[in-house]
């Protein structure tokens, strides 16, 4: 369908911007009044902010209990799917939704990722629960606290239209969109919630997709349109009250979408709360804190404006005639275009907030208004499974608490397992100067009875056990004896206890090499065995824990190990998707420490000159062992249109896309699992 056809479908449905009292509301919907949705609550109130529950709606009740929350703000990918949504969702979108769904079992996820017939042909609908929403619609499940949400990028537009018309209703669920805001009078503060859902995709700003009303989407995905932005401005203007604190709730991040950033300024927002980047930590910032200069900030807005203008110049010949007979739509389009017109066209000079322009040629005109640049705070949330933000409102003050599960660094400093992760005897000579330093430490005071035999028994080097103060004092480079003592202290070894560091004798004992497979992101022995075929399970000698969420499966011979590895499916041996939590199997290769610096603990190798690289082998900068469950590939879904590369380079839910993510940025397949002393 052409852009013209899609724009024309909007006629008669836009409640805002209409003239003469005509609202154009769909049947069952009520007009927005300034105090519509007003909630008053006194005393200290906690507002939990979460993102991406992906249909696991019962988790909202659990999170509310954990955070002691009175209200919940949710930023999209809520799980607006009902029993009929599966028939409408596209194959590619279905694979993505299923891969990250907390409701679909792991065996089904693995089978979906395997090549074969379309997913809907291979599985029954009962195997693909997209959301728990039907159970909340029929009343079998309930929300314990009020939930205010926008829709995300992966939702069913038909379900949202039924909520807007009143056909669907869930107690305590309030959908914030361009036509409806909410006012919470809590803790001495009036919180005005303004929201805009869906992905921001420049080439879809004038496309309504399969939407029958003002909501845009299709085939299981949703995005925002320019007319929705214009309607949100109209809503915000009609309910404006200078005594209110405004929170702008979006799915896409205003930090990455210049047009959303400018929209938040237009809405006079005090806070923005967004998701869409899928980090393991939430972030809190204002533009002043992340831009070195105002011109740098202008540059981001100018780039977004140029991108929009490319699309607008292409479609305005169709759009303008399509709405020429509809005054309401003309008003909304004007509101939206006015947002873009106020954005700077160049990074140099100009006022990104639409105020007077200062400069050498404009003396006396006025200064650049930097109030929003410095005072509007943005919160980008981690997924609900990994963290949350709490706004604590009391006595007119809004405080914050942020919690995150975070990255898993257990593989760097995990305790070494006796007999398996000891340092090799070949590495011991590099430690001898420090063991010798341990011998010389008693020279600072009269030797005590047991001191001499203790040092003698612990020293692997054939040095005299008797303290030699004169020799020690005259050693070159040892004038600062306190520094030597610091270095030689057993506790200086990272990732080990004092007892381990003080037992070089035990570390010199040779150990049998491990013949095994390293299994990442598993928590139980049964989970490891489930990855292998039945005939291969019998070949596993034992399963050993290695770090917080990793295991090592031992085998009798290298040939047997390699044969078992070859029989595993490819999706277990390499990362083909973005899910960093899925099990990954590699050949176990403990790292050997070839230098003094490498023996100092489990903080990773940073390529520093301190500690020495005695082997002379060039070392990289920062090197992680790859056993973190985050790896860097989950860092953030980039722009909506690019291939998702974190979860241009991030888990790219590309901003120019109509659905979330096609690709990933997995860890290198040859990454060596990190041991405790890497």
C-alpha cells in the first residue's frame, strides 16, 4: 500500500487537533480531559521503572514485592499478544520474539533456531506462548499494583487497538500513549506521565502499516509515526500545568534518537525513561554530562534532522494532498514538523531549543537556553530480568535507586581448584625473587624461634635459610625495603586467599592435564548432561564447577572428547544469535602463565608495562576470557534500522528496523575459556 493510502486511513480517528468540538474518537473511547487518570497518594511512594518483561507479566508482581513498589512504569515490549497474534506475526519476528521469550522452553528455542520448515508449521500454538496477557484478560491473573506502560517494538497492533477501543481491559493496567496521559499526585509531587511507544524508524514515520486507527504496526512489530508525535505535543499542551513534574516514557532512547531528544524538550520534560538498548546496567545522565560542548550536542540533533528531511522531501508530495481536507491532521502534522524545524541544521552555533541565537553577529539578541541541556535527566533501563530503577517520591523530592544483576566477572577472579588451576612449575623461577624477598623480611627484627624453619621449608629456591641483612641492604634497587615487603606479601596475589598464596610448595606439584569440554552459562550438572547425546553422556567421567556459571566435563582421552564435541549441534558450539545466556561448549584450554605479570592474579590481562612481560611476547590491551555472560555483545541494541549487532556494534536493534534484531555480535568462536588466574 502506498504512503498516501496509509495516511488516508488515519482520517476520523485522531482525537487531538480537531476543530469545532469534533473528537473523532473510536467507539467506546472517552475524550482526554486535563484531570483524566488522576491518582492521588500521600506519604512516601516508590515507583518501580522496568523494561522488556516480554509477556512474563506475572514477574511484574514479583518485582513490585522485591522493590516494595506502589506503582510500576514500564517502557515497552510489554507482551501485547493475545490468542490470535501468532497467526499474524511474521516468521522472522516470531523467531526473534521466541528466542528472547522467558515463557518458551529452552528445547523449543533451540529447535526454532535450527534450520527447517517455518516455525508455525513445526510447532503447536501451545509450544509458543507469546504472552500471559490472555490470562490477565480473562481475570485468572491480576496485577497487584498499577502499571503504566507504552508499547514497544515487538507487539501486536490489533491488541493495542482493542485496548484503545475498550474491548480489552485489564485491572491496574494503564497504557500511556500520544492520546492519553496520567497524573500521579504522590509524595508531594505531581507526576505527569507522557508516553510514546514503538520503534523510531525514519522511513516509517509516514507509514501506518496494518493499523486501523492512529497506532502504527504490522506482523508483530510496531513503530511510531510523525502524526503520533504531533498528537503527543497537542496532548501535552492541553494538560500543561507548571506545577507538575513531567516524565516522558519512551521505548526508544532519546539519547540515540535526535528527534526524540528534541521532542522531550518540546514537551518540557523533567525526566525521560526509556529502554531499547538492553544493557546489563541502567544508566542515568543528562546531555551536559555526555557532550563536551553544546556544539557537539547540536551535531547529534543536526544529523537526525538531516535524516528526517531526506524522508520528508521524498513523501511530502503524497502526504500533503492526503491530509489537505482534514484540518485535525494538518494541525498534528504542523506540530510535528515544528519540532524538527527547531532542531539545528548545523553543529556550529544556533539554538537547539528554538530560542534566540547568540553570537558575534547577534549581540544583544540573547543567550542560548541551556536549561534543558543541563537539567533534563534521562534514565535508560536494563531489561527487567537484569535490573530496575526505583523513583522514591517523598516530601516533594524524587530520589533514585538503581539495581542491576550486572556482568559476570567470576571467571577472572574465581578461586582456583586444587590440582587443576595451579601454576605450572615452569613459571616458578619468575617468582623466585619474591620468594627470596619473603626470606629476607625477618631481618627487620630479631628472628623468632619458628621463623627460620618456616621460611626454609616454604622456599623452593636453594637459598640460605639464615637471614643476611648486609646482603639484603646492599642489593641494587632494594633501598626501599618497605616496597619490597609490600610486593612480597602473599595477599598481593589477586583472586586467591592468603592460604593459597603462602603455599608455593603445593603449586609446584605437577598436575594432570584436563581433557574436557568447557560449558558456559549452565548452573547444574544435569543441564550439562542434557546438552549431549545419550551415548555420549556415559563417556563423561565427571563434571566440575568452574566459576559461577560454568562447568568442565571431563573425558578419558582427547579423541573421545573431540568426537563428542563434533557430535554436538552447531548452535551449541557457536553463538548464532544474540542470546548471551544460552549454553556454549568449547574445548577446555587452561591458560599457561609465561611471565611474572601473568602470575599475579585473576584481574585479567591489561597489557600494562608494570609487572613485566618477561617473555617478550606482544600482549593485547584488555583481554577477557570470554566466560562473562555479557561479553560485550550485549552492550546495547544499536539503531533500530541496522542489523542488531549488542545487545554499529551493539546488540543492534537497528533504529531503522520494523522489528527487533536479526543478527548478533557473538564472542569469537576461538575464545579460550578463562581460568581463575587469567
